[in-house]
């Protein structure tokens, strides 16, 4: 889960050309611009319950290294703030930890898992790194995009229910292709099971996470090929005095 | 991986990075750092290694790059800077080390005893060429329109390691980064940035601007503030020098000159009393820019923005010809007429003895002060006033013992102190370069700072003790936690602002301090250490005290009939009697000139070779870079000419004879670049005399006010400067720039 995700860059699958660098028309992602929904005058504060959690997190570190808690606190803030880290969240965390706000901005912009723009209710991250790609992630991404009403990666559906992005390897390659919805992995996807998962989320349910193919985990889908015989129990094949 | 993780590492490297010998030995005696994650390991011994077959010995803990340098091998670099923390992110400094499978970044690698290093092998060349190719991949090819051209590290090093053709064929083109608005001083062209993070490290470690950092990562890493903000620091110009490429250039100097067209003149700055060493770059008769010169004893490698950018004030509002007042207009005159007018005016005013007053302003040089004093004395007067509040009376601290008004601990000595008390001063505005030393020490050692006086944002944290004489009395009585810390300190230091002597409670404050120093002389004034330091803020003031340019008691009560304003532009017009004959000598048509009957045009500091004494009592020679404009003349020559016209000629005809006269007054005035210590018994005697003189001084309880409200405008040159006016608008008044984020600044800054 802690794998780093590619920024919500404007990459479209269709336009993938020969060059390896992504097209950037604007670098607005790494500077903050005041907007109506994201500016420092919007108040943010931890809820009571999150504040207790935050205090507990801070207590994990020696007092002179309070600022080490910046990543977990930003995550906590992001969760409380509907899944995205606004400038107010960053400023609040900076104040809470007594560090210059810029140090928090550095962290928040370094890690792509901090969304610095609002996202939909469900955050869909489709892995398109090599193993997933070989197992058909392009089709999965296309399915997700078209099923959600022809949106592009990096966009949110009109009803605000879904945001889709492309991400790098999530560490679930053995169950490729896969996608992450909110905090859960949905693996062994096909176009059909992808739609099913998305439909369930659209209705406000939460489908069972994990492989959607009937596998339990990452066991061989063709059944066992080794260690098929009965394992011998304790004492078997020993001289009688040890039996 | 660059970016924030890199920055964390950079900060934690701490003091290991200062200049070779100096930082290593000065940090050895310190307690563990508190504000940084780690502190320097104490110096152990010297180690020996072989570089290119040559044996070198360096202190343990030095970086490999320093060892290579000591062996005379030149290592190309971008991110490494010996006064900043190590980042190790440009990879240009690769060298080959025996038994290491890959080339090693020599700046981030400690020198190891017995290791064998090669800096000039095919492997090294290939590695550096590779790095260079990567750096150039995203660097625009715009040298012809780049201001850094001719002094660009990337340009120079690509001559050596660059390829003559490109393999970069990305259809999407090079990385494009938006320029940032850092204010009226620093121009940015962020496409050119190679992400060395020198500017970020400087801003965070030295200048105390913790808003500058890196956002994003990898190919998208960019330098900036994330939110829209200007770089509000009086040291910001230094990042222009630090930037190895043309990403950060000087806005006022933009597209004005190329470095090879400039004549360099080594000189001394006069915007404050630190005496920063500068290099004046001129073309023809114009000063094009001012750059710092390295002097570890004074300004290290930095200068303040006022020092660097006020030079455009030298072009505006200059006095270029003598002027005579006729009715309420000034009419131009020849020098002959003007000198005659002064002589006639002196005679007509009927001024006798102490009724002849000379007022020395901020920018009067030492030679001229001596000539002025000799001239006035010759006319039988002792009325030598200074251009400051209460300047017509003898100064509280007296001028008999140097240590009463000088910065005795020396400027590098600030870094040895473990507790500093600031009294009635904000060093950030009165001596910006010195302030960054305090910050350095505060960041890397356990230095504690206390402040009595007006609250100020000093770029480091401090204990606030109060605003006036009452707080000082409490401190002297040993009340409060800070007084306790001060007692326990091994090398305590008191920095007394020069404005304290001008305050209502100045005498009482000096009295209390003198008593306190006497009582704690075991720690404050010893044979090696003198922690009682007065921080002068005006370039000419230490010299004025040194030559005794102060009024006698009797003279200070006399009403003057003839007033000679020598560069005096801060005078209160009401203090000059209506019927007095006023002569102004100076280089700018500022306040002083408007009050005068005769105006004599003189040379500014870049136009004359004169002596300047800094706040430590260090005498330094400024040098003329350009000729004075129009009919203006060197200052001391004007006074010499007047003395002739008034019939009491001064006995020196050239500057050498004048310097002989200075030698007679005090040999230290002409012992250039040296600084003489006052021995501790004399320093203590001086303080006892001071205590006796100020005994029983009344206490009004009024707060100490800071003398400098606007850092960017403190003298006629900076007041005439357009750049300084822009700085005032941007930083002092906060106009023009949309600030995002809360403007409240933390009093204590965190690393
Ligand atoms: S702006 Fe200049 S000094 Fe700052 S990181 Fe870029 S290249 Fe280095
Ligand atoms: S490649 Fe998709 S999870 Fe690893
Ligand atoms: S100078 Fe060594 S890595 Fe940059």
C-alpha cells in the first residue's frame, strides 16, 4: 500500500508516444494557487478523535523529533478532509508539529499519495506497471474509464462519486491486473469483474476486496503442481523409540 | 533521489561543512547541537591519504573534495559549497577511489586514512561527462540571453566535460518550469535550475528564510515557496552568487553588463558598520554592481542586500557642482567662488571659538574626519558634533578607552559565545551579516539569546526579557531564568546597540551594564575574551570616536553660529539656529544640502580611496572604482582647500601626509586589516570610568526604541536608490505582492 503513486499527471493512454517523459502543460501541481476551494483562509482542525490519534502518533517519537510525525499526520488530515490534503491541512500540521510550513509542503508534494486536489468519494487507482500491463491492465483502465462515463485518468466523474488515476506498481503483481479502490485492493481483474466492483461502489456497497477470480490469495490458479502428496506427520519414518 | 528526503539529510549534516580548518577546530569545544539533528564529531586527528599519487594530510572529518583540493586537484562541482551543508545531489564531483567499484561523489564522502584517490582518469572523465550530459538534457541552450554567461559554472564545466553534440531527441522537449516571483532583487529563470539546492540551503541555514524549499520530486523537482511569496530577507542577494547557473540572477543588474566588461575594484562597504569586504564592478564611470569578497574575519562570503543593491543610488540626486544659496534658490558656482563664500560666511557670521560647529554624518570617511577635526580645532573650537540623536553632547560611553564603544569580542568571536544578551539592538537590521553568524551559532550549538528592547524578528529564537531599563535592572540583579543561564555561561556576551547611548535611559543602562561587567569580570572580560561589545550601526561612527570627533562639555552648550555639515543628512533642522551660516559637504542632495547656504559636492565611497573603521575597530582601505562625477572632489581635499581659503591652512598636502597625521592620532587607524585588542585591565578601567561618569543617572523607564525602522533606507545613498525603494514597498510595506498563507511569523525559527 505504501508504494508511491504517480502524480495525477495528464497522461492519457491514447497519447502514449515514443518518448518516455510525460507531457506537462502546466506545473501547477507543484505550486499552490489560491482557489475558492483551496486557500489558507479555509479553516481546518483535527476532530477530537483525530486529535487524540495525532497525539498518540506524536508520542511515538522523541520530543525533539516531533516533526517525524509529519507523514502520518498528513495522512490523518487527508482522511479527515475527504481524501485530499488542502493547504489548510498542511498549515495545520505544520503548526501542530512546530515546523516551518514549507517543510510540510515539501513532504506533501514529494509523496504522490497526498492528493492536493479534491477527489471523488471513491478513489480508483489502476496499476499500469509492467506486470499488470502484461496481464491486461490497459483493458482494465479503458474499462474503468468508459464505464464511469468516458472520463480520462486524473478526472472525476460528474456526480463526484469516482476519481480515476493510473498508478505504478502497488506490490500485488502476483494478482495482476489490479486496482485500488479507496484503501482496498481488487485483484485478478477482468473487464467484467471490474465493472461489477465499480457498480457495487456506485451503489454505496463495498465488495469483498482481494482476488476477484475465486483465488484466495496468490496461489497458483491452475491448482497445486508441487507438494501434492500428503505431508508426513510427526514421528513418521522414525525408529520406533521415537514414535 | 532528490527532494524533501534529500533536504532532511542536508540539514542533518550540520556543521561538518564549514571551511576546512576553521569549522573543525571551532566546533570541537561545543556541546551537542540541539536544534540540528546531529552535530559535528569532535576533531580527532589529522589523516593522510594519496590523491593522484600525491600525499596530503587533512583534518579527520574533512570531505574527500577538500582533501583533493588540498592536493591541488581541481574538482568540478555544482552543489557543494564549503559554507553550506552537504547535499551530494549533483554528482559532478565524482572521483575514483581505490577498491571502490563505482566512482564516488567526493563531496559527500569523508576522507579516509590511507585511501588512494584519482581525479583524472578515463573513468572519472567518462562519469563526469555522463553527469554533464544529464544536466544539460533539461537545461535550456540560452547562454546568449542569460545573465550568468561568462561566470556560469555550468558553462565553464561544459567546456571541459560537455559533449559537442546532443543525444537528446525527446519529442516533448525539455522540462519547463514556471518562474517564481522572489521580489524586487532576485530574478528567476527556473528552466535553467539544475536543482543543486544551494539556494535552499543558504536560505534555510544562513538567511533564516525557511519558506524556500523544494517541491515535487525527480524530474519535476522545483525550487520555490509552494505558496506565492517573496523572499523577505536582507541576505537574499547572496543566492544570486551561489546559484551555479543562471536560474537566479540579479534583477536590478539584469542585462546591464557582461562580467568581462567590468573592472573589479576591491573595496569596503559603508552601508553599516560591519565593513563588509566588497568588490565594486564598474564599467567606465558607472558602478554596475557590487559583489562580496571573502573575508572570514568580517563577512565570510556574504553581504546584505543593502550593501549589494544600493549602488544605483550613486547615480541619482548627486551633487555635481558647488551651489550657493541666493534667496531661496541654489545657483551653481565655481569652486573658487564657493570656497570664498565659505570663508566670507565664516567671517560674516562672527563665529568665534566653540560657535563654529562641525557635524559628522553617516558616510564621513576617516581621513576627512581627521582633517575636519584639525581644521575646527585650528579655528579654536571643540564643537565637534555627531549626526545622531543627542549627538551635540559628549557620548555617554566616552571615547577615552576604545573598548567602551567597540565590538570587543570581534565578529568571528560571536560564534564562540554560548549566551548572548542583546540590549537595545536588532542586529538583523543594524548588522545583517553579523546576525547570520548569530543564527549560525544558534542553529549549530546550544547558544542562548536574550533580548532587552523592542521585539524584533531576528531569524533565531530568543528569550524576551523586557523593553527597557527595568528589564535590564532585573537582569543585572540576577532575576529570571535567562540571568541564571548567563551566570552559568563560560563565554557570555553582551551586545549593546549603538542606539542605547541615544536613548532616554542610555546613561543609566550603561551604568548598570558597566557595574554588571565589573562584577562578572571572570567570565566577561578575561585575557582571551571580552564579552562586552558595542555594535555600531553607522560606518563613520567608530572612526569618529577613534579620532575624538566629539564635543567638549563646554562646547556642547554653546549655540553655534557657523555649522559645517559633513555628510550630515539626519540632522534635525530645528537644531540649527536660524541665523547660523551653514555649509554642507556631501555627495547627495538629501536633507543636509537643503539646509545649507553653501553646498560643496564631494565623492561617494566608491569614488575615493579612504580608510574605514568598522565596529570592531578594524581599519580597512576602501578604493576608488570610478571617478567622482562632475566637479565633485575628494572630501579631505575640500577641507584642505577651505582651510587655505580661511587663512589657517592644514599642514598636509597629500594623502600620505594626512595618514601620517592619522598615525600620530592613533597608529591603529592606519594598520590596515588588523585589529587591536584592548587589554583586559584597560577595558575594565574604561568601564569603571564609565560607571563613575554615569553614576546616579535618572531612569525614566521609557522603552528602548530601535534606531532603524526601515532597513532598506538608512543613508543618502540608499534613500536615493530605486531598488531600495522597491524593497521598501515590497518588504517593509508589503505592497504589490499578493501574500498567500498567514503572514504571522514565528518568533523562533526551527531548522
Ligand atoms: S536555483 Fe540555482 S542555486 Fe537554486 S537549486 Fe537551482 S541551480 Fe541551484
Ligand atoms: S505491477 Fe501492478 S501491482 Fe505490481
Ligand atoms: S558537488 Fe558532489 S555531488 Fe554535487
